[in-house]
């Protein structure tokens, strides 16, 4: 991080840091906002590690779901990944630019917007903000410590607020030793909070935080460019401006780098809902003994009108809002080709195997996104999930066709299960009748033998 990073590892540096804080404003309550930004940076850096990049590459190469529902064009897939990562880093860069303009006293931070644009478009790094891998790992470790302390500070401040509120309520009704004891408890908690503030982001300067974030952004941008290349929207802007001698175009334009194509579930805001449908189908199809009529009817109520209409064409017995046993019973007698049914069941299982990972990743991505918006903990960033690994970019029509096929396959699965069960019960009944008949015949023979003996 060079000369702009003030590490607090020795007494000498500690004194320098405290002297600097006396001269410059500290971020104070903005610490919680900065912690959220650091969480985004840690998420990006974890995603770009060699281990995660290799894991992502293998996932894409082996994912039948991505090939069937998103695209079989690797260049297109890489473009989606690059766009998502750049979209996230641009969000952080905008925050750093605002922090620099509004709060920092350092000229380099006030010019951050132009600096990051020059870095992305032209590879120009006038302030030496790109870090080596080892130094960036050190910065990541530091940010994790800041986030952890910040989470602890948040919890302690909330507890202190509750204690102070309680103290205010009991002051009018209590006195003597009990009140004094509670006042001492509140005072101890105040000191604990002040000590935590001193050692956390709360007590760092705007310049310190700004440089820490700026160097991280520059390093992450460099890593994205190296691994995945620039998004198409940025390269198109470079081509457009190549004939003009002017400053690099700002990356903070109103155009989004990650607009989902119009024919995708992301564009229709249906990705999470369809993920829930697919996971419900998986449960019903693979574990039918655990599910009852109400579960199947709940599934049917989740289906959009287009899928219901297709189901009514392919399975005419499905009417109204029910997907239950009467429908199955009405077609059982017509189903005579068991090998064909078994083939259909195997096809259903295979489809579930390749589509359900996208659905689970969609729910996981949504969950992690929600956590990022709230209190942050560094552990959130293990095994990151990108949108390309979910249903977000899945083709709308293809996904609906897949869901319909699964429902039809599940329908036949229930038919076969019931046929096998009925056949088994019938076979057991026949065997029972045979045994009873044999027993009766033996009894009759015994009676005949006894009568013969009496006659003699």
C-alpha cells in the first residue's frame, strides 16, 4: 500500500496514528457503512482467488444446467462473470469516490473517480495503488479484523443502549444500592464501548480508510482484467472514444454492466420463485413417501399460468388447482408400458440432477446478498456464488419447459409407484388365498382320513 498506509503494529506507528487523528476527522458512525463496503471487497477478493477461479472454471465446464439453460458459449459466460464482478467493484468505487470528495483531505482521493477510470481503460496507476498478491492478502486480513471488531462494537452499542434505556426507566422507582449497582454496570459498559471504538474503524481517519479501500479496488480491478477480461460495455466505450483525445470515460455512468437479457428469468424477476418451484419438485419426486396431497396442491399453486396451461394439454386430467391422486388414478389403467415409464422416471431424475444445483445456488446467492445488506461477518465469504451459477441468466422459455417436463415425469413416477404397490398387494393377496386354500385342503384330507378310521 506504500506510503499512504499507516499500519498500527508498533508503539512508534501508534503514536503517529494518534497524532494524525488529532489533526484529521475520524469516520465515527460511518464505520458501519464502511464495514459493509469492506465486506463487498472481501467477497470479490475471495471470488478471485486461484482456488475459487479453478472451482468456478470446473463448475462451468461440468454444468449441464448452464449449457442447457444459459449458454454453451464459453466467451459469453466469461462476459457475464466479468460484468457481474465489475458491477460489484464499480459500486465500491463509487463509494470511495464520494468518500474522497466529501471527507478526505488528500488530493489523490479527491481525484479517485478519474484515477480508477484511467486504470480500467488505460492501465495508468499514477499513485501506485495496485498491490502485489501478498500485500493484498495482508489488506484482506486487516479488513476482516476491522469487520469483526465492528460487529462486536455494534452488538456492544446495542446492549449499552438497552441498558441506558432500562436505567432511565428504573431511576424514578429505585434508589440506594440497587440503583448504584446498575449505574456502575452501565458505566462499565460505556467504557467497554469506548475502548472498542478506539480499536475499531470508528476511530480511523477518512484518509486512512480511503487509501485502504482505493488500493483494494485497484488491485481487484487488475485481477478481474487478468482472469476474465473487461466487460463488453467497457470495451465498446473504449472503441467509441479511441479516435478522440480526451480523458478516460467515467465508469460511473448510468448504464448498468449487468443487465440481464430480456429473455431470462433475471429480467422477469422470476429466478428465485422458479428456484423454489424446482426445489419443491425435487422433494416431491425423490421422496414421494414424505409428501401428501396438500404438498402437491401447494406446488400447483406456485406454478405460473403458462406452465399450468401446458400441463393441462399434456395431462388433461389436471384441472382447477389440484395436482393430486385422483388425476393419477384416472390414467393408471391406460399405462401398460412399464419399461417406458421407468425410462421416463430415469430421465426425470437426471433432469433434477442438473437443474437443482442452479436452483440451490439461486437461493444461496439471495441469502448471501441479504446478509451483506445487514450485519457483516467475514465467514460469509467462503465459497462465493456468482449469478451465472444460478437461474438468473437462465432462458425463460427453456426453464419453463424443463419445469413442465419434471412435473409430467413426476406424474408418471407416482403412477408407477402406485402400480407397483397395487401389483404387490394383489400378489400378496393371491399368495394368501393360495395358502388358505392349501390349509383348507389339508384340513379336509385330515377329516376324510379320520372318518375312514372310524368306519373300519
